């Protein structure tokens, strides 16, 4: 499945979860400076703040900037047989 993002800053409040295999997050323009997924940054919280949690295999990120994660930009759930993301 391909999710194609238009140019812009996507401010997220909760972790994006990739639970399926073969997911691609792709910028429409191909310019990583123009497509940004941004979290809430470091702040006092009792939970772990990640932008993306991967529990499926073969996540691809292409032309996207990740920023302002409270803890991790990407968390790989290896205990669920996830593998490393591919960045084009």
C-alpha cells in the first residue's frame, strides 16, 4: 500500500502505527524538505512518544522528513517480527 503525501507539515499528536507489511509513505513532490511529519517534541509525559511504530515488515519512507519526536522517530517492534524500514 502506498500513502502519498502532498507538500506540507503534518503535525501529529499520537504515534502512527504500521501494523501491516509493505507500507510506503511517499512524498508526492519527492522533496523531503517539503513533506514533514512532526511530533510534539520533548515534553514531560509518562508514556513513550514515538512518531512511527513499525510492527509490520518492509516499511518504506521516501522523500519525507521526520522531526520533533518526544523519544524516537521510528520504533521497530522486533518482538513482533518487524524489520528495519527502508528509506529511499
